[in-house]
């Protein structure tokens, strides 16, 4: 999910793995399924970043996740 990607990046990850989502898309609908899965993840991430009040991934940091 997009919010899981956001959390990983906010805690310092340079990359994330998406698990089996792309395999499900491939098995169900071929290349179009993979493209759709990636499109959904991108949209979810963009929404999560916006809801966090950030304009880009570069603005995310651990402070977003930890109450001070």
C-alpha cells in the first residue's frame, strides 16, 4: 500500500519491495495487470504524501511518524 511505502521512506529507506502485487497483476491480466498494480501503488503513495502535508518524497522524515 502507498502508506506503507511512505512509512518506509520516512524512516530512511532508499527503496522498497512491493512483494507479490506485481505477480498477481501479471497472472491475472498480463502486462496490463502489472502496469495497473504499479499505477495504483503510485496513486496511493501520492495521496499519502499529500495527506501528510508534504509536496515530495524528499520532505518526508521520521518526525512524520513519531509524536514529539
